[in-house]
C-alpha cells in the first residue's frame, strides 16, 4: 500500500538567495498516480529530489507519519531504502551486471537475512515486466525499453510504497514508451503504490490521476485527468 | 609480556608480527564491510576501469617487487659472503689492512701483500692449539682463474672432500675449481700476475696438469686453480719449503730455513675457544696480524647496516609515493563513477555501503598489486642473485624472508588505511549533483 503525501510551506533554496521551488500546500492520497509537467528548468526534478529527501529544504514534507525534512541524512537514506523507489531518464544501470543483479541491486546493502527475499521479489518483478527469461543477460545488450524495465524492477524490488520517476520515457521510442507506461501504471495500481512521475510525455501524464504543472519554481496547475 | 614474547619460537614471532602488522587493515576492512556485500559492484567497477586497474596493479607490483627484491638481495649477499668466509676461521698475515687481506684470502681479490717468514709460519704451525695451518701463495693466474698454492689438507677441506679425480701428489699436479674451464688430464702454464698485467711467458717452462676437480663451493675459489704451495715457489725459482734432502716432499711440515714466505696463513684451531687465544697470540705489532674474516665481514655489515636502513626507508618512501599516486588516481577514477555512487545513495544505500564499495575497489587493487609484487620480488631477487653470483662467484641465493613479508604486510596495512581517504572524499559529493552529472 502506498503512502500519502502532505507538503506545506515547502521552499527549496538554490543558493545566493534564489528559490528553486516554492510549494505552499499539496496533499496526495496514498496510491495516487501523479504526473508533474512544466518547461525545462521549471523545478520539476527539484520537486522529485526534494520528495526523495535528497535536497535540503525548508517547510514540511510528510510521507505518511514521517516528517522527511526533520530526519538526518542517514535516516533519510534509510527511509528512502524502505519507502521510495526511483526511476531515471537514462536508467542508471550497472552495465557490467546482468539484469537480475541490477534489479536486486539494493539487496547488496540490505541485512543478510533480507537479501534472498529481495532477490526473489526482483526476479518476480522482472518476470512481470516480461524479462524473466533474460535475468542472466548483461544489461549492456538490452534495448532502452528493456533497460527501463530493469530499472522499474529495481525500484520496486523493496516493495517501496512510493515510486518517483524522472522522465521515465524520454529516452525511449514511442512504441517502447507506450508499453512501458502500460506496465508502470499497472504495476503501480496493482500494488497500490503512490507514483509521482515527472514527464513531458502526454501519453504518460494522461494515464495519471492528477497532473501538476510547475513553472518557474511554483505550482501553477493541479488538474484531475480523465484517467 | 616481553618474557612471553621472547619465549616464543622465532617462527611464531614472525607470524605474530605479520598478523599484528596486518591487523589494522583487517580491522578496518571488517568494520567497513560488516553486513554488506559490495563485491558484485566492486567487480563491476574493476571491470569497467579494467585498463586503469591493470596499470595500477602493475605499478604497485613493480614498486613492491623492487623493494622486496632489493632487501632480499642485500640479505642474500650478506649471507653469501659470510658463507664464503666460513672455511676461514682465522687468518694470520703481516700487519696491514684486515679488509685487504680478507679480500685477498677469502675473495681472491689480487693485492700486494708483505710475506710472513718461515720462522713465523713455523711458530704458527707448531702451536699446540693449531690443527691446520695452510699457507696461501697468490700472484699467478691462468686466464681468468687465479692460481693459488696451498696444502692438500686445506684444498680438501675447501671442497668438503668432494674431489672428482684425485688429490695432487707431485708439484706439477693441480686441482681445478668447479668453474675452471680445464678438465682432468689437461695441462696449463700459469702466468705471472693477473688480468691484463699478467706475464704469460714468465713461467714458460712450467707445465702443470689437472688431476682433480673440486665440487662447487659457492665461493670465488670455484674459479681458482689450486696447486701445492711448493709448485708456486718452484716456478718462481725459490726454495720449495723443504730441505734439499727432502726436496720431493709435498705438504707440511715445512723447513723454516727453506720457506720462501707466504702472504697469509689460514689457521684452524683444535677447539673453538682456541681461535680467540690464537688471535690474541698472533696479533703482534710490526710482526703479525691475526683476525677472523667473519668478524671483519660483520664489521663491514655493521657499517653497511646503516645503508640498509636508508635503503629500506627509501624503498618504503618510494612505495608510499606509488601508493599515494594510486590513491590519487583512485580518487580521479571515483569522479568517473560519480553517477553510480549518487545512484546508490538515491536508492537508499547507507553512506558506509558506498564507502565500502569505493574502499574495496582500492583494496582490491592494492592487495592484487602487493601479491603480484611479492612474485615480482621473488623473480627480481632470483635474477639479481644470478647476476651477482655470475659476477662475483659468490653464491648468492635470495629467498624471500620474513623481513620482506613484514615489509609487505606493513605496506598493505598502511595503504589500506590510506585508501579510506578517497572513499571518504567520494562520500562528500552531493547526490543530486552526481545524478545530474
């Protein structure tokens, strides 16, 4: 089950008195699928990184009962390990490892007793994403779509209640992107995961419950979609 | 505590010291890696930067190998020279430089030396505590081989009684050292002097025949031709050490009145303690000088000991510098996998895990380099030994000893500790900057 998100008076400073992002109020229910769009440099990725606890900010970001900004760096990291899966535009896989090892990457820093279960989940995710037969192949031989599927399996291997995706389809051709969007949306809905996806891709944002529009570091639009 | 330490056998002390030197690295390794499995990522990073990794490993291996090889070689040389002096318990000569006499008598380096007369020799030879008193007569050569006159007893002792063929029985017979290019049955004419200055026809009418070949001794004597001391005196037109009525005698006792003189006498005492008594007895101003070649060598090693320490320090500093440049390279490399590091942090990897990945990457390079360096050191020491043995005829073997192992353990420990630094610097990088890089 996903986590609900409550943001209030969030300000992400950019140094020299600049403000990268200012978000007075935002509430998302658990399991919501939310798209974030806006022009380049508007602060979309900044929002995503702030929600992952990777940026210093003022105000409040509350995931469920956890006030993220009050946590120290290592506790935030632990929170991320347990609760947040991340997907990036250029996949960020370890090219030297096979698909299975990439998907189960986070098992490497989990306590020994959790590692086997984690690997099993990663392998199930790969199967669900149609890559079950290719777990032993090195990802360097994969297509972009396949790589992003491995990245999704990795993000979901810990059964994190929150999935943050940064332009997940931007490096893919249309057909691959559409297949990936289907898979991502189904997986998120089936598991009740809260999904926040920054994207220029209307095919993706149209499948979300809500779409936020960010321009110049401020939230200018918050619309429910037909999905 | 120190009593316990000294009560341990040497091997146990060496092993314990090695372990103690490695302990800091082992502890750090255990602390850094505890609870994590960074190896698949370490392997991936090693593979990605395989070219640079191989270069680093080779660089470390060569510097470690050279350090170890030199240290082992230096010890091997000491051991080889000490072994060469083994058969020379006590040497009596005319007063002068002990070092020169030792170089001449033990290592057969030609030098002009004053002679001891027959009365002095007789006094030494007939001393109650002396069991062997062998005169040595230098000065002639055949090709590269010095020709040395002495007694059959000393020649036999030198070869540990392992002589192929037989011992000389007449003054025109000789024994060849193991490396002399003359076979049993071949004849030769000794030249007066050595090397370029040798006068080949000075002893033109002397024809000597090789009747036996000595087993290898691992000393410069392997290159020498030994003959009865009487033969050397005779070819120089001197009396042959015996009264005319016993002119055909070979070997002691010699008649002091017909004894032409000898530059040095190798003395062996009846008992070990007697050597010391003999040394003080024959150390007389302006008459004789008696010394233990082993003690002269020990004095020489003591002087060279400081140089050895400087050498060890230089080897250590050189290796430290190589290690430092490797660590710097490691840091530069880590900038290349900055995105992967940032990714790990974004996926929730604890700082210590990232630290473990970077550190184990450096540790793998250092340990592989040190291991390969040990092999390089063994190879370097063996090549150097062969070169030194070929050039000096002193058999030098330089197996890797515990001091090299300790040196290596110290190096590994220190550098593994130092490689915590780049790992710590990598952690200071901003995750978001890394992701966007």
